[in-house]
């Protein structure tokens, strides 16, 4: 079963691997950059710039550098990265909170944008983590970090968090587009439920659907942070329509879930795919998933053993202790409590597709009979581990921890429930 889990995860990750999806979507043929059904005649551009930002920025940038020549650009990522181009600068930024390198990367982008001309082409490569890996705050960096960290630990949605990020930024919410004179084409790997381009990467190359009113409403939830008087000055749709900008989503959570469905069907399983819209408080999500699993077992969803229930999305966790874990492991531990009452042979898996779950050295966790049995033998108190947000230690002791590794992508979280 562990081999089946590993094979399923690797199959799904391969379908959303950054270099693979770039190669499938972007090609240079006869001097033209082909992006889906669009073509860009490269010789008509005076200068070409590459801007790769996100956890998957390095493999995306490497592919583009192999097929095109660039006059300048940058890569901002939290992974080790070497680019075979002397014109492209690499910044070792941080996630989920920006650091000084994130600001330096933003300064580099601003310089390129301010010096751009109409005959220039900007190729953006955007993936999960872009919101923090490149940033130019309107306020002190440390204050910015405090606000975002508070939101990350207190059940704010990614839409709310990125709305505040846009309000506090000099480049997000499409603001950088106000400075770029040239043409822009963006290739995006989505880590956001629903693939909203105004939320992915805090809307770096897209217009903002949110308003000053939305900003103030979220601000009112931020007790102790006096930022509500800031002007919400993101790029609006009517301004965006006059820009020469095209955004292409080349991979998403739906791609990964579809790959999981294909994999398990090839192994003879009946499959129920719940889709990529699982989001909200992790406690609510665990209840909904458990109810779905029970109904599937009872035959109410038209699947018969052996079957698999697949899901994708992103939960929120209100972190109130300094434990070690992440939202995937926290979800798995909540499910472990519930699954004790299920009869039959089962395995539950929750996995972060960027290969790193929270502040832990793991990418996620799985729960099966062996994990539950070992937890009982060791007298592990699940409630205590949950209350202390220490899911990693639980799975270290009981088994079930999935080690962290660089997946070369990021399309939010995926999971599945196997029942035989």
C-alpha cells in the first residue's frame, strides 16, 4: 500500500511538474514563441525580459532560457537555483513571509519596468509562493511580515490574505503593469482554489477584482494593525483592457486530481473525484470529507470497493501553539480520530504538492490501520497533539509521515481515501 501511495503521488506530481507543463504549453518554432493557440514573432521585439517568481520558478526559468534568449530578468524563489544566463539575476527569497531578498527582487523588477519600451516583451513565469517571494511593501518590511503572519495563523482565507498583500504592495494587484510599456505574456501554475488570476501570486499580472470596500471589511478583522486608511490602488479592469497582457494557466490542482483519477482507474479502482474546491477551516473540511467517505462506503455515491475518493484544495488552520506541523498533517490527524470507527481496509492521504507542509520536515501524512494501531500501542493522545498543533510529532511516532522533497511544482494540496 505504501508503494501504491508513493506511485500515485509521483504520477500526479509528474503531470504538474513545472518544466513539463512549460514544455507542453510553450515552444519556440521558426522564430515564434507559441503559447497555446497564440504566437509571438520574437524578431519584432527590441528586448526580451524574463521574470520567474514562485516555488517552481527555477525549473520554469531553466526551460525558457533553453528555448529563448533574454536581455535581462530575474528569478525569485526559495529553492536553490542556477540559471545559464548571465543576464538573469537570481534572488533567494522566502515564503510565506518576504525577506530582504524578496524586496531586492521587486526592486529589480521595478527597474526593468521603469526602463521598458513599447517594443519590449516581458515573459512572466508565476507559481505558488509568488506573493511573498517578490514584494515591495508600502510599509516597513517587519510590520508587513507581522500582519501577514497573523493572518496565516488565524483562519483568514487566501483571498483575504492576498487582498491585504495587494493593499500593502507597490507591485501586486497588477500595479507593476502600470509601469511596463512593453507586451506581457504570463505562464501561471495555479495554487489557488478556483484558479482566480487576481488571487494567484496576489495578481501580479492581472487586474484586481476587489475594491476599497472589500479591503476595509478585511481590515476590520485585523485588530491592532492600523492600515485601513491606505489607498487600495490596484489595477482595475478598465485599465487592464488597454494593456497588452495575456495570462495562461498551464497547470492547476485540477490537473493533479485528474492525474490521480487516471492513475487509480488504471489500477482497477472505482473512483469518486470530489474536485479541487475543498477549502475552509480544516475542522469543517475533515467533517465533510469523513461524511463523504462514509456515504461512499454505504454505496450512496455509486462506487464499490475497491474504490478511491480524490479531493484537492486548501484548508485554513488557526495556529494557537508553537507545535510542528502543517495543514495537511493537521487534516490527517483529525481524520485519524474519525477513521477509528470505520471497518474494513482503508488508507487516507493528505499531501502538499510543493513538498513542504507547514513548519515541518514533511510533505504530508497518511493514516491506515497500522498507524492507528501503533498510536494506540504508544498511548498517543490525538487530542493533545491537535491542541498543540503538533501533528508532525504524532506521525513521527505512529508512522505515516511523508518526507519533504522538492516537487518542482506547487498546485495546493491533494488527498485521497482508499477503501478495499
